[in-house]
C-alpha cells in the first residue's frame, strides 16, 4: 500500500471493513477484532491512527512490539488460526501498521475462525461486548412498564422521572437500557411489561424431586419462574423455602424453628445466579431440590479465567456490568464480590463446580441430616 492510498482510506473514516486504532496493547482485544473481521469476509485494522483518522505514527519500537502482539493474539486466542498480514506504510514521523485479517481455507471450503462461544468469550474478556447490553429485536421504549420504571428511577436517583427534561427514550438510552431504539437485555429483564414474551429463554426452571436423583416422571413440585428479574428472584426463593426443613434449635414446639439453610445464603446465591449468568446462552437457570442437596445451575461457566478458588476468596469479574449496576436497587446484591463470601460464611456446606465443557456453573448446597443440621 502506498502512502497516498493509505491517506485516501483514512479520509473516508471507519466502516465495516476499516478500523482505526491509535495503539494496540491488549492481545485478547486484538484477537477478537481480527477474528470478527475474518468472519466478516476480511477487513483491515490501521494501527497508528486515531478514531477521527488523524495519523499518530508508530516508531520502530512500536512496530516490533505490535508485531509480537499480533502473533500472540492469533496463535493463542483464535481457533482455527487466521493468517493476518501486516504491512508498514511510511508516513511523516514514522509508519502506520496495517493488519489485514483474511479467511482460512479448509479444502475447498472457508471456515469461520472460531466457535460462537469462543468469539463471545473473546469479546467479553476484552470488554467489547456484554450479553446484558445486547438490543432485543422487536422491542422499543413502549414495552417498558412505566410505573415500575418510575419507582426504580425515584429509588435510584431520588428524583422523579416526569421531572426530567428528557424523553423516556433518552433517559433509557442514557442508562444503557435502550440501544438503536430497542430495549437491551437489561431493559427487558428489569422493566418490560412482559419479559417472558420478549426473552422466553431467560427464566428459572425449578423442580423438587423425592430422593437423591432426577426422576423422569416423578417429582414433588415443578415451576417455570418467569417475569422481571426481581419477581423471578422472589418466586424462586419462595419455591426453595417451601421445600426446606426446619429445626427447633432449642426453641419451643410452637415456634417456626430455623431453616436448615440460612435464608441469607440462599438469597446471595440466587441473586448471583440471576445477575452473573451468561445471557448469550439461551437457556434457563435450573434449580433442583433433592433430599440431600439443592443445586442452582447457571448457563455459562466462569468468565475471563476466573476459578472457583478466586470467587471463594472474593475475586469478582462482572460479566453483566449494566445489569449489575441496576440490580443493587432491586435485589439483595452489592456487586462487590462479597456475595459468595457471605453465603459461605452463613452456610459452609456449599460446593462450587465450574464446567466449561457443559458451559455451566453449578452451586451445590449440601443438606445435612436432620439430627446433625
């Protein structure tokens, strides 16, 4: 590419095949962008160019560093590997690096460079996209339950919605609840009139079984828990509480007794499941109640290299930042990575299982025998 051709492309601005970056420092983010271009039939990333097309030339050290970053990105994070071509175009003060993402041939067929889940993982880990921020097709601001949203707005901002010098659509857009005139996943889950009609997969399936195994035809109770996320929380919690044993713990026979599993532990783990599940996966949260345990199974394994040991120590990584920021006003959730810690302190008999192969995260609460509970 000649300098004149480069400058002519930059003058047209970014589009679906040309992206500008002043610098590149994150291999995961770069891999996601290269993979996206490759899956879109190719494209070019111009490194050393500001978003407005202004050249910010790279020096020799920059070029060496970014070449290594590109190599690491495509070799470690993209499957099957792509073969990006890099070219250094001379400009005043240095060069602009042009990275061209191209397709891979497999025999006579072109293959997409990653599985869908891997693409999503890369975009999530590089903070380029989140499942809670995706606009929902066929929705608009008209799907909002205004009374519910007014109460939330008053609680969160200590102001009245109707006193704002903005339209409802502008307020929703500013809160990241509306994108391109469509409600986002968060907007639907928190405030839509009928979330189950708009996002039917995002509910809770709860079943109580006799014994310690899943039965194909026999169960004590089952329920599809739907509605806005606060209603799902309340109804799922009520379902679990109906099937818990109580112990007297020194109280009189006429007292209700103590729950075998403290309510705070159930609240924290259930809120965690609703807020941190993977909303790219079209599947419900599942709650199974057995004689010896309760299982809460969330779609999506732990994100961004988190481990069970990490979350037990209080490390957090927000998969759904927009949903998390609003949920503190609707659920018993603080968003500080302390929910798991509180749950385990209240009830130590909890096991966490991360299963990347099944793409799910499982919380198992062991139910102790009545005499030892």
